[in-house]
C-alpha cells in the first residue's frame, strides 16, 4: 500500500518494538495497542480481492466478520464481510466480478457510497460490502508533514468506527495482514473498547446518539445480543424503552426486515420476550397489546405465553431438523 505504507508498517510492527519504543510511538499517535492474529480472519476469497485492489488502496476489514472470528463462530451458509476502502468501491467490485467471472453488484446511497458484491459458491452465499473512506484531503494537504498525515489517517479510521452501532461491531484490522500464508499478528483498531465488551459478554452502543440517528438499531441490538448470548447494557435497555417512539421515523420496510431476522434466529423466543418486557415489541405491533392485557388479567396460561412457547417449540423443531 503506497501513500501510508510507512504508517501501516509501523502499526503492524509495533509488537516487535521494545517497551520504550512502543510507548513513545503510542503516545505520539495517541492510540491503544491491541493485537490479534491476522490469519484468524482469513477467507480464501481475500486472495482474489487483493488482486482487485489498487496498490495505493488502503483496505480495512470491519464489523461483524471481526467480531464473529474473535468469537470463533461457525460460518454458516451466508457469509457477510464489510470492508472500508480508500478508492471507488464500484471500481473494486467491478474488478472483483471480472476476476471471479460471476457475482452481482448493488450500489446504495447513504451518508457515503456503499457497494455490495454478492456471489454464490455451491450452497454458500457471499456478500462483500465496500464502504468508501476518503483520505485524499489528508494526503493532498500541503500544510501537513508525513507524520501529521499519519495521525490524521488514524483519526479518520477511528472516526469512521465511532459512527457505528455497537462497540463489538466497531473494530477493524488492516486487510493486508489477513491475506494468505503471510498473515501475521496485526493491530486491532478498537476506539470504543469492543474487544473488552466482547470478552465481558456485553452489548453496548458506541453512543446513544448513533442509535438515535438510526432507531432500527434498537431492534438490531436485541437481536445480536440474543444471537451471541450477550448481556445488554442496562443504560441502553432503559434508553430503548424510553425512546421506542423513535422507531416511528424509521422506514417500515427496515423494521419489518429486522423483525423477520429475529424470528429467523434460533433465539427468537428469548429475544421477543425481552422486547415485550421493555414495551418495544407491542409498540411496533400494537395488536400485541391485547395479549399483554389478557396476560395481566389471567396470569400464567395466557395467549402471550402460549405464543412464546409456540415460538420456542418451532425453534427446537428447526434445530433438530436435518436439511
């Protein structure tokens, strides 16, 4: 990677420095050292992606793939990997499609360009999401020397991560250090201490402001916590109950999709229970309120409990079913 190659080399080689050198470097760039083994995050299709990237492209792997590999979760048949890149995502996706000779490209306009590349390999579905991080203003700024540019690039990476939903999804590593047999120990970018939360089994928002800007993240938080068996941060639980009306401004399609994802998981029963306990599920589906009222009046053998038990039985059946 040209342009910030020296920066990345410093980052990746910090573990080889003696303590005094490492301390000086970390104080200079104001970052905390966390190391993970790059090979942990490797996927065979990364070798093809490497060929699709320009030599001066900075590429980071971010989000759920980092989280799930740290947890050593089974891959499943749907493999989603998010990338941050510093060149046109559409250009990279087109190159990757040409190299693989297959796949579909979708482009979405949000706060920044995001391009999805989807392809299939036997029974597996792959989805690579590329989001653009512009650092041209830093590299082309004549008022910044090399070291100032290094600091600004690190800040830009961390600023991107700090806009994400939950701390366990706001971690990233350099793509180069997760490719092929050369993969080695790499720096984990983790400005919101997601690794610590993951180790402690806690789901915590990066900030409540981030949730407020995209309230569907409330539902996503409950779903992820259920899937990963994490304890939801108490402040987030309280805030979610008090601010559930924010969901009114969210697109109904996205709320629907998130609810379907909850019911598609093997932990749907417990997740729905928790959403009911915090008055969120019945807010989204007002018809549920009648079941709540019946429950309050007749107790244990009520329609709501019956519904939740039915969900639980369906989950058990699906877990045992051989496909």
